[in-house]
C-alpha cells in the first residue's frame, strides 16, 4: 500500500509539473496573439488620404507668399519644387499684381528668393509626410493658403516685423467624367 501511495503521489507531482509548463505556454500563446492583433490594428489603422504641413510665423512677406501660393497651386509637388528652385536662382519670375516691372514671359513679376526658399523647405517636408502616409504623389495636387500672422514689434518699439502663416496640403485630384462636361456644354 505504501508503494501504491508513493506511486500516486509521484503521478500527482508529475501532473502538477506537467501542468505548470502548459500554463506558461498558454500565457505565452495569449501574449503572441495579442501582439499579432495589435500589429494587425496598426497595419489596418486609419489611412490618411491627405498630407498637410503648417508654417507658423515665417519671417517672409505675406504679399510674396500669396504670389508664390498662386504660382504653385494645383501643381504636382515635384514640379512646384523645381520651379521654385528656378525662382531662387533668378531664372524664373513669380507673377505678381501691382505696379511691378514686366518680366520675360509674363506681364509683371518678381523674384522672391527668401520666400521661395522657405516654401521649398515646407514642400520637401510635405513630400516626406506624404511618403509616410503612403500617398501616391501623382494623384495629388497642391493647395496652398497664406495668412497674416501676428507681427511683433522691432527693438525699442519702432516699426514691426513681417510674419506669415502658411498651410500647404496635398489634395486628391478629382477627374470629371466626359458626360458631365458634355451636359454643361449643352446648357449654354
């Protein structure tokens, strides 16, 4: 009888020893399942369909920024960067309004070099944001909106500094179908 009791105790101990690894295995399996579920959630997370960059309190003229934004609006981001680099090299003028001298290929224009360099930095940042969001750059156009920022006073309170806020977005282009275009022509 004593031997049978020892055997039963040994079996119970073996079962307990065997059960402990099972518990740890189950816990590890649950952890790996949770990790895989989290990875799936990250992969299938909300996909952004536009990229945005904001320039706050840029030390450039609002007038120049408005002209540059009109110049790059509805263009491809790579084309806009290359054209603004030409502006900073004084090879291409930005069209502007007002009593400004005529330039080659346009009525009136200027070469806002400092403003174009800052806008190029913003455009490169916007391009990297679009890459992170996995956007196809060929399907997107630029939207640019400058605003007047708060203008701090210069030293000793004589005069004010120029400041501009700029918001640049990549917005998906919408292609109009030919039937809609034909219907608009019929109404005239």
